[in-house]
């Protein structure tokens, strides 16, 4: 019993340590005091937009600090209860204390993930762009699996999924697809998926049953709301129109309704073809461009912060290869986080939450898994 209780306590302390490190505890407490002082200043409310930003940051910090302190207090009280029960020989009370520690460990895991989603745009909706790499049908099938995985994951979490752009593979899967996920903390959960995804498996398209390695890239960028100002100069844009592809009525394939926009200074390319009119497709493509530019700015800020923080390592998360080995009996292992999935449906669909939680934790701690030794 003592060993079980200690294991739960160690797990809780580990989560608390991660939370304190992520928040930079002393700095967070000082910043919360500053924000409380600003809220009490009547001049702040003369600027509603600034007041909204201050209140949003204050609420985010207050919730994270409050949750951490509550867990620490409950851990101390429960540990004291267990010690008292053991001293008095009350086994039933000790068992209740262990059960309380187990529940607290589960809660600390949930609160840890919630606190990690405290970034500037984590609460926003998000675009998820999937592109098949070199490898023909194999990579296109893998891109289709990833797209389906993110769609089903979002739907299970109550998010609304819209297909902004999609190009089917020649035999199976997808050449590329852009999804719009609308829901609470959509960007915060999905942002760790950005990068190159590699799948190693026995190919179902190879009559010799040989093992193949497939690549697909996933890029995640937040939807920009009205509180974020992104300046785009018209002269920096090249706008091309073309006929939409895929299934549709007589209108969709007979007019140049699809729009592709290239932002020449950065080389960012966005496109949309899901709307019937060119005007609507252009508006949606512009929304994607604003989101891509904003995401690039967030990455720049994060790299600068990581370069100056003593407890961070220099990791370009947007360029890491995230690898999966699909073995017999549908055993899947994410070689970056070390998390294993045994879900038989759609490769990773059933355990995507676990993969994302592990990736969020690694984003903070700076740990990484070597993926170059896949045999």
C-alpha cells in the first residue's frame, strides 16, 4: 500500500514540477501581481481592447497558479491522512487515502495538459495541412490516414471539421488536404503535430509484402481572430485561379473558382477550392495566409525565447521527424515520444490524445527521442 501511494505521489510531484517549470513560477507570481494592479487602475478600462488582453492573460495565469496550489495542498493533506491511518492501524482509511491519491494523480495529469495550453493562440481554431511526400501511392495512403486520424480525433472532442482543400491520390489516399478544426484549444492540442511524419510498415500495396517507409508532412497554424492584426501588402501577393478538382456538380469543374495565393516575400502558398464561388475561395485563402504568417511569427518568438531560456534546449520542433512503426497486430509506436498505441482502427486514431499529451510535455521539458535508428 505504501509503495502504491508513493508511486502516485511521485507522479503528482513530477507533474507539479513540470507545471512550475513551464510557468516559470516566480516570474508568474510577479506577473500576476502586476496584472492585478493594472486591473484596479481605472485608466485601463478607457481602452477596451487593452483591458480585454489584460483580463485574458490574468485569467490564464490565475487559473494555472490556482490549479497548481490546489493540487499541492490536496497532496499534503492526503499524505498526512495516510500517515495518520497507518499509525492508527485503520486500513480502510488508508485505502481511501490511496484512492484519493490516484484520483489526484489523474487530475494533475489533466491540469498539466490544460496549463500547457496557455500560449497566445492556443485557444484559437486551427488549420491542419497534410501533404504526401515522395513515394507515390504509399505516401498518399499515409497522408490519407493522417487526415482521417485528425478528423476523427477532432470529432470525438466535439470540434467541427471543415475540408478547405483536398486533392485525392491516384490510387488511394490523398496528395494534399487542408482541414479547419473549430473547437476549444484546437490549435493548442494540434500544434505539436507540425513536422514530418514517417510510417514504417509492411505495404498492403506490395505483392511481395516488403516493408516500406512513407513520409507525409503536417503543418498546423492558428486561425487569426479579430484581435490580431496582420498586415499584408497587395503587391506581395501572386493570385492564380484554376478549375477545382474532385467530385462535384457541373459548376465546380467548369469554372475557375479555385484560388491559389503565393506570398512572395516568404514563399508561403495557400489555396482553397471547396467553395462554389471564386470570391469565397479567395476570402478563405486570405484567412489561411494570415494564419500562416501569424504562425511563423509565433515560431520566431518561441525560438528567441528558447535561445535565451536556461532551461530550454535548441530544438526546432517544426522540423522534427515524427516516426511510427506499424508492426503486426496493429502495434504502433511513436518514436519521438515513446508512446505505444494498440488501437486497431485507423492506425493512431484511438490513442491520439496520448500522443499529443506526450508531445506537449516534451515541448516544455526539451526531451527528445532519437528516431534515426529505426531498423
